[in-house]
């Protein structure tokens, strides 16, 4: 199984701030909520993962609907919208 990860850094010359692992295919979309307390990621494995930025842990995994191409948080961070190919 291929390990996929998300690397957060401030520039190419600065070491990583954090690496998040969990997806099993390429990550195509990242979204930050308005308060920067949560991140969301989606990709080729069909999963959407939400990440707590205080602990850098995965808080939820939703998936199985096809490749996730885009994510967007609602302004109050209570809803996350996704664009994906696949079934409803």
C-alpha cells in the first residue's frame, strides 16, 4: 500500500511544520476553516478527512464517493462541501 501524506511548511527551504498521514492515494484538495482550527483533505482514495490543528490528529473520515476534487468550509465551520465524481 502506498503511503500518502500532506506536508505543511512555510517555504521550500523551511523544514516541515507538520506531516499528516492517512490517505491511500493522491491528495487533490485542502481546505482551512475560517478560524484555522481545522483542516480538511480529500483525494483519490475517495476519502475526506478532517484534522484538528491543535493536536494534528484526524478527527473524522468520510468517504467512498469517488475522487474528491474540491473542498470548501462554510463560513461558520459547521458544514464542509465537497465536489467529487461518483455516486450520491
